[in-house]
């Protein structure tokens, strides 16, 4: 799948496509249903299937740290869209200037002149342009004027509930990992590169892989039984997601202790699937008490995976 970073990188040969615009946060089952339809339409018309997303997401620009936590970063979103057969991902830098352009400039300048849209799929609540003046009705009128069809994404229901990123965030916040996985079509996971940390875990026999999350807000927190995916290999372990209050941490971290593992994975890009929540994050009165709790957490996670409970061998 081709990644086009920024409107300035749209080339003349990118003219002609079917397009869907949105955050696609999580690329959940509702998104997947829409995007499979988009790909089918692209194949019928003989043009590429293109998805437009914004970085940062609009709410992140306008609400800052009060914006909803992301389910997926751009890298993860790219991988999920590629699996669905999308041909091009256009990532538009979302700035105050871009948001302030007129709706007509967005339609004519971007959709028509640069992309040559033949078929457009958006939510019927999609708003764009200065003062959010552009809407589905305006797009439909533009479609008639510039000869492209506009259709609305339909609510995709599961067990009589609408599948949405908001509902998935709510399920994660309430520790309903199975519900979140059903709506996503896969277990919820966090991705990042393994970085060097303070290595405090080594001093108590629990070395950890510190995964750089690079997110403003994390949608989950606490201690989990997890599986770390590295290439085609999967390794069970226990993870803490949070701010490490016992050692006065301030930045959200993902720390994973892998069971019976002795390899070197610094610098590797990994995916960590959350399998089962063990407890909420808490502050302990001493490092010794924290060590005792970590031992209990590791034992609980081993039991959940059906592994023998034993002292960890290191990493």
C-alpha cells in the first residue's frame, strides 16, 4: 500500500480513485465492512482504493490532552488498512490553517483537482472546512456537479449494538477486553519499539522490555497477562501500563516481562496483545512491597496461560 504523506506529495498520477475519509481509529469491524465495500467499488471502476486520514486527528488539535485516547497510531492503522486491500493511504497534516479553508476549497482543490475522486464514502455526520461549514449534503451536491457519487457509511451492528471507536474505548476502560476484541475483530494491542529503560526490573529479577508508545493518552492502564508478537513469534508475559507511581513516574509506559526468555530485543518493533487484566495500577509504600506484588502478578499471569509457576530466568 502506498503512503502519501501530505497534500504536497499528491502527484498527477494519483488522479482518479475511490475514497473514504475518516479517523478509522482502531480499524474495527464497522470500518472493515465499509472499506471492503470501498475496495470492491474500486475494482469495479478500475481505479485505486484510497483512504484519507488526518494527523493529528481533529479532536487532538482542538481538544489537546482532553481528546479521546487513540486505539491505533498511524503505523498500526497503515498495517490494518493494507490487510484490507486499500491501495493508497493519504495522510493529511491537520492544522488550524487546513481546518480554516473553505468547504469549497476542500472539495474542488483536494477532492476534484488533486485526487479526481470517482466515488466517495463518508459518514453522514462528516463535517469539514471553516466553522465546520461543509457537510454530507454539500458533498452530495458537489458530487452531482463534478460527476462523483457520494454514499454514507451505514451503522454496522453487532448484537444490536453499533460498533464504534467510542464503544471500544468504553469497553477497554471497563476492562471488558473480550467485548473490545469482538468489536475490533482481533485482540486489542499496543505497538512500539523496544527502548532502553531505567532497568529497575533487573534489580529484582524481573527484567522488562520497555515499549515506547508515543501517545498523548493511553486507552488502558494496569497490569495484564499479555502476548508479545515479534515477527511470527509470540511470547507470553506480564505487562504494566501506566505511570509507575511507586517510583514517581510521570510518563505513560508499557513494560513487558517475558516468561522464560533470554533473547535481546532492544530496537525491535513489537506488538503487545492484552489477553487478561490482572489488576489496576497502584502505588506501593516501598520498592520491596512492589517486588512482592510483581511476583504475585507474574504467578497469576503464568497460571492464566497454563504455565508452570516458577521464578523468571531473565531477559
